């Protein structure tokens, strides 16, 4: 049976063994020092208060009532687990009473306690169904809280390989808990859309797309991505690419709604006032939600390091030929799912260094890339290609930094507004960011390397090292970082 599992990334082996040992205690008498007793909300009506003969009515009635309210067999338990699971449990030890509506609720009750021991919720029992039982609302709410805390935010899921792989196999109930939570953070709702689009199973995407807050997406998503997804849906509503039940008219209405004033929005959603009221009548309520998710980017931003070895620099920039005007180097990003791209604002972005033949300074740029989850994979997907290929994307607020040879900041600059835009597949940046040293004369280099950096022998790596010496830590590695900054509206 598939399970929704909480697992702390990087858990130490000894801690993992401890967790497995605790999980194995569920339902076992071994080391048990308390018990859980399942109690009916009400005893059978005919037996509620009937006293035993020959005893005081109050005492006998209480004893008889408590006995009749027991439901199923008590569950052996372990106080160390129950104390951590709930303060209410801790207050009742050594015998904890859990109220159920009837025997039919016992499986859900046991599932809730099973979570306290194992951090897993059986996928066969819907989290939503269990949460409707007030007896377990606190415990299962904690389960959802821990799940959201584990994944954190959309950017973490999109950029960290381990979290991304866990999200891809997470049962639908678990992903539902993430998408419906205000505490599942993001930089933009567009990134949340991309998280769902990255699921391989179209059924889950269709099931949960009603939890997306589409009117809060970025302008590029509202203007380009959602219309493209709508075109794919119209071309093949039952296809994998047609997972979002949106028509092109719907996409137009969403864009209009996002740009409207509050007064206009009230008119749009009012019955019979505008034709759009009819168009949006079938939409899930969340699509027009104004409730923001937690902004995941802190005030100081979130930093991703990058680096390139001298060998990589040499391969990219040795022997620059006049016929090849531009040479690129895409450095490796640290702790990201992709080697040289990261996700932000629902798009992929690649920082890179550029050097022209004969150039005295290298440029630093960031390139907008279409995420693989939005790419065409079938005829229905191709229906939205023209829109996506022509998309104009706002560059996210970010800061690019390159370190000097001593590890200090040698160069830094920022996209610090929401006005910079770039077409998908194109770049934005600074053409003369990193001043390079003059190449040694040909006679100074073995192999006869020319002063312009071109080479006919083995000395070209020495020329690259000499030109980039001001930025090579230990003489062997270029390093820097990209820091994602909060969108401007969060400073209002």
C-alpha cells in the first residue's frame, strides 16, 4: 500500500534506526507503559444511565456508562510517543481516551495513532476524511503541518533534488495537503502551478488543479502559459497535456480579472452584471482566491552558489577564434536539481559568463528557459507551442555575485525592479562585468599562445588562468552566487 511518508532529509543513520525502532512499537505490548482506549461519543441509549441494583445510582451509573462507551480493544501505547504527539494525550496518561462516533471510525483512529509512531498516513484513508473527525483533528492537523514543514515551499521543491523526487511520488492526499495550505510558501503562484505540472500522473494534476490560486499567477503565466495550457486542453481534454480544464476564454477572463480594480472585480463576479459572470461560474473557488501563500523568500533573499573549474574555463574560453564571436560558460549550481539552472517565478533560469573574441571583460547574464514540464510532448501539447515560444518573462529580482581570488566579493549587481523583461530563451545581464587581465605575450607561453588568447599549443590553459587570475580561488576555481530577492509587492 502506498504511504504518505515524512522523512527528515539527511537523517543520520543512528537517528534513522531510532525512528524505525519507535515505528515498530506501534500496537505492540513490548515496552508499553500506557494504553489508548477508544470511547463512543454516546453509549447505547437504553443503557446510558441505568444503575446497578444495590449500589448508589450516581457511582454505578458512571461505572456502567464508562464501560459501555468502550469501543473495540484498547491499544497498548508508549508514553514517550504520546507525549510528543499531543499535550492532551500527555495530560491523560497512563490511560488516554479517544472518542469515536462508532466502530466504523476505528480504522481512522488507528491511522491517526499510527502517524504519531511512524510519520506515515495510509494513503487509502483520505486525510480530509480523518480530519473531519474532531477527535483526531488536532493530531492530523499536526500531520499536515509536519508535511508542509518538510517540503517547505515551491522553490525548495523545484530546486532541491531530494524534495522534488519525494514530491513526484507523494500520494495525492499529501500533495493536496501542500496545495491547500497557506503555509506552503512560494515566490509566486506560478511556481506552485509548475510544482503540480511536474507531476507525471495526469490524474493527480486534474484532481488537484482546483487548489491553484490562478488569479495570483505572474503576468507571464496569465498572458502566455495559462493560454497555452488552455489551448492544449481544447485540443485534447483527455490528453496528458490537457490536464488543466481551462478554455482560452477562461484564460482571457483570468487575465482580465487579475488586472481589474476591486470595484471591477466585484462587478465581474456579481450575478448577471457582466458576461464574464457566466464564464467564471464553473470555476473552482480557489482560482480567484486573494489569500496569499506564505512568501518563502526572506528579506535577505535565498542564495544559490555556483562555480566552474579552471578546466571548464579553459574548455569554454581557450583558443578564442575571431569567427566565433561569443563563447559561453554555464557554471555548476550548488545543491540544485539541475546542474546549471534554477526555478523561480514559474520559469527556469541559468546564470552564465560570456566572453567575446578579443574582449577585455567578461559579461555576466541570466537566461530565461522554459521548464521541461511546460514543453511539448504530443500533438495536443504542440497546440500551445507558439504562445510559449513567444512568451515575454519578467526577470525575477535577484543579485548576481562573483568572488575574487581571495574569496571576497569582486563584482556584484542586481535586477532590483519588476520592469526588466526578456523573451523566453533569451538573456539579460551586464556585458562588461568582469575585467580580465591582459594575456601574456606569445613568447612568454609554451606552445606559442597569442596575446589575444588564441592558441596553437598546450599553453592555452595557462593563458586562461592568467587572464582570469583575479577571480580564481586557489588558482583553480571561479565561484559566485545568485541570490533570489523578494518580489517588490512584499515591501509595500
